[in-house]
C-alpha cells in the first residue's frame, strides 16, 4: 500500500486535532437533525416554533461573532476549543437526560440551541485561528484541505448516518452520540503537546477596551489589500447563492415534480463535488498559484447555479447533479485558498478578530439573499430567482480579478501585506511593543484563519 502523501500525515498534533474534528463533525449531523425532530414528533411543536428553533440556533452567529474575535485574541485558543467541546457536550447531554426523566420541553431545546450556538461561535473563531499556530506556513493549504475533506464527507455521509441512528434509537437518545463526539474531540485537543506562542502584551501593560479592539479588527480587514477583496467576493457569492438556493427545494419539488427521495439522491451525488474540490485544491494551487486557484474557484459559482436554473423538467437529474458538483467543487477550492491566505498574512495577535470580522461580513448577506430570493420567486417565478442568483454569481470573481490577489503565486509574508495603520488614525494607536515599528505601521509576522463561508 502507498503511504498517504503530505507532510501532515506524520504531524502528530495536527492528526490529533483532525481526528477530533472528524468525530465531532459527524456527531454534529445527529443533533442538527434530532433537535427539530424532537420538537416535531415528541413535543408536537408548530411549524412556526420549529422555524424559530432554527433561528435561535443561528442568532449567536450574528450577536457574538465580533466580540468572540476579541476574546479569542485575549485567551489561549486551545483552551477555548476544549471549553467549547466540553460545554456543548454537557448541554446536549441534558436533552436525553430530560427526556429520560419525562421533563423535556420546547423551552429547553431553545436554551440548548442558543447556548450551543454561542459555544460554536467561539469554537469556530478559535479553531480557524489555531491552525497557523499548530502547523508551519507551508502546510496551511494541506491542513485546510484535509479539514475541508472531513467537512465535505460529513455533509455527504452525516445526514444518512444521523437518520439511521434516530430511526434506531429515537431522536432524544441519538443526541447522546453527538454529546459523546464532543467529549472525544475535547480529549484529542487536550492530548496536543505543542505550545501556543505567548500572548503579546501592550506597551503600557494594560488591555485595550472591547470597542477599541473591535474597531482595530474591523479596520484591519477593511484596509487590507487582500482581505477586503476577499470579503467582497465571498459576501457577493453568499448573497447570490442564497438568492438561488433558498428556493431550490421548492423549484425541484413543484416545477420539476421530483420526489423527496430523488431530491436526496441529487444532493448526495452533488456533494461529491465538495470532496473533489478538497482533494484537488493543493494541486490547483501548485498549478495555477494562489491567485489563479482563487479565481478559478470563485469563477465556478455562476456556471454551477446556471446549470441548475436551466434544468429541464423532462430530464432534471443530470443538470442538477452537474450544477451542484461544479458549484460545490469551486466553493471548496476557493475556500481553501482564501482561508490559507488569510492565515498566512495576518499577525498572530489579530487572528481571532480577523476571523470574526470576516465571518460577520460574509455571513451577513446570507439571510438577506434568502429574503430577496423568496421575493423574486413570489413575484416573477422560481426559475427567474435561480437565474438572478446565477447571473449575480458570475460577478463574485470580479473583486479577486481586480485585486492584487490575482498576481499571487505563493503565500506572502505578513510583513509584505499589512496595511499601514498610523498612530492615532481612526482612533487607533500603536498597542503591541513587538508589532509596531517606529513609523507606527504594524510590522508583526503571523498567520490567521477560517473555513466557513459557503
């Protein structure tokens, strides 16, 4: 048998983190399906209550993402990850315990969903910021590719496995396995031996206020010649993809007349594109360079959605599968390149805030796109909404083409790409003794974070 290629296969600490993430990823698929099923079948909740449960679970990502970045930059990130895993495991364990004693309520599901969401926000920001401290710069593409393979595999195989467990054990008791997966993930994180770099101190020894550090992170992203076009491109893609895919299930069921089982098969086959993108991303980067691979990934968003929009009712499956595969492959190739670039160019002290600001900026358009898609579909028809989403998706590559990213062949050093932040500019002042040169420009070296966007 051939030994798997890639230096990180022999990196023990990365393998511990990756193994824990893999177990947790598959476990999370259980609760994503089980909690609403508990509300529907065991608590007989209304459709509005079930929809509200999903809203409550997503709400922490809007409320706590920016402050989470500040706290992640103030605390040891591995500790944040461990607390996030253990805390979510305990919260989820309360669901089968309450069911066993006959006290499960809808209010408990809301509380569990909300606080689990808060811990997930902190975990995701810390997780995205921790990888550059764990592996060397030249292995960021490989590391993100492996992590994306796990996420893609979870999207492909997780729901069927979760459905089988729920069928076998009932939804409340299936949640036990998700709880256990978080505890196991926490154990793997505890076993990591590599020490994080020490937290950098301010010149005067005092900690800046939350508002100052939030503004510093936002200013850093908006002024950065690479991060700004990334945020515009990803936000544009997220907006138009949700214009289309917020109504795609209705389109498949009503316009195309597809059964639920056939829709599931289409999405399952289409998910192969995510796996293909994760496997091809490192080679694509070697062939085309960082800029070329980023452009290719972003450019596939429009064609993939357009294939879905043009699907004929008489022969739908090949068009839907091809469109989903093309769009998914492009999204993963793009994500791996842009996440690795962000990790490589951001100073260590800015990791958490950069990740949280980027996530806030690129996730903000998601619900707006869904609302616009619903409005277009209601007024002009389902296929029109899909075409608008596809045409808009073609524009998401423009911010990358018009930016310095297009010229990148390899990952740059952070020293080469940091925007100048003069002392006192926009309310900022030099704050890190080891990261500010005499002119007031940030001069730290570093790395930063995140796999979350599409």
